[in-house]
């Protein structure tokens, strides 16, 4: 019989990236996280979806080496190198595709990197859309969906999970979080998701 008080596998954590403020998690301090919901790493950058701050935070990684030349831990700089969004949730379209600036989120949930096409995608759940950004400049390139709930093929109702099939060049989005009437997986051809 399994003892429920004992973990099945006991793994030692190699490093804890501790950016949260346990005393005041709603703090607007840019180095604090408030419900980090997803993370991705590319080269020397770590991308963190900070859901309750309505932001994506990008940090440089500082690799430390031991005497044998082995990388032993990863430590972020004190402040993010880039913050997309602000701590005020934004309902509605505050994006400017002509400049790639002014992006606002309302409970972003997930991120996926598309290194092949130098882009990344973020599900902006309560704005019912997916946003595409340049992986190098962090500029907004495109958006899929709108700012209202819509069951049509190119729109969403609370999108959440997101993934890329690198072999077939498809983007998959789990649509219908919170048990809404959508409840489906949508597939998009990445070659068609150009700047719009």
C-alpha cells in the first residue's frame, strides 16, 4: 500500500528561482511574481508568464560554473530585461500592430516558443486571443482572435494551453478553459500566421 504522506520519488532541486513575494503577492514590484503560470527558456533568456500581474517577464540568465567548468545553477538578474503588459488587467484591444507596442494582457496563461520562425505565442485568456511576438525584439507581430467570446473558427473563449508541432509547422490552442461552451483544440498553420 502507498503511504500518501511520502513522495513516490524524492528529487533534489538543483536551483530555485525565487522571485515571488510571499508576504504581499499582489505587489507591483517588477521583480516579484504573482501566480506564474508558465515558463520557457531560449538561449540566455527565461520567459515567465506572470498571470495575476497580467504580464510576460523576460530575464537574462546568469550561468555560474564550478571549479570543474560545469554549470551549476542559473540566477536571474535583479530586474527583467523586458516586461510586456502592466499590472492593470486590460479588457479590450490596446495593441498596436503597426508599432508592436502597447500590448496589454488580461490573465495570460501560457507561452510557447517558435524558434524556427523567431517568434513566441502567448494565450491572453480573458481577452480571448493569442498574441504572436518577435523572439528577438519582443515586438507584437500578430493576434489571433478578438476581445470578446466567439465560437467561430478563428476566435476563442478563454484560450489556455498552447503548443507547437515543429515537424508539421502547426500551432495548437486549447480553447474553452473554465468549462465554457467552446471546449475544443484548434490547430493553425504557422505559415499562415503572418503579420496582420
